[in-house]
């Protein structure tokens, strides 16, 4: 399984727009082969930044999704100042998979 974790810093006044953007993106992902799940995570003190954790069957499945999308740099209304991403491969797990 391939996991992608991304931290998003919203532009001033764009946090709610950013949350909607992330959720809509997750809805689009759900239709792609190899997609497993996506979580939008926020700190308890409020969304100073928004983190997403997305799981795919493989890195190839994720890359197929990304290659079908418009690059963020070409989106005039992209609500984030910056993002930082980390890609990880699951080597071991405990517990039940997410519902």
C-alpha cells in the first residue's frame, strides 16, 4: 500500500475554501482504481494548516490519478500558499483497515 501525507497552508481567509477543495478532491479520488481512503486532519486548536492522509493500492495507482489532474500550479484559485508532501510505503500494519 502507498500512503501520501500532505500538509496544506491556506492563504489568508481561505481555510474554509481549502477544506472544501480537499474534500472535493477526495471525492474525485474515490472514482479512481487503486484508491483506498483519504482523511482530512486538522489540529484541535483550529485549522492553521490542513493535513491529508491518502492511501492507494500502489504508487502507480496514485501516479495514474495525478497524471489525469490539472497541476496545482495551473489553478488560478488554488487556496493554499504552500504544501509539503511525503510519500511512504506500508511495510507492516496492526488493527483493522479503516471503514
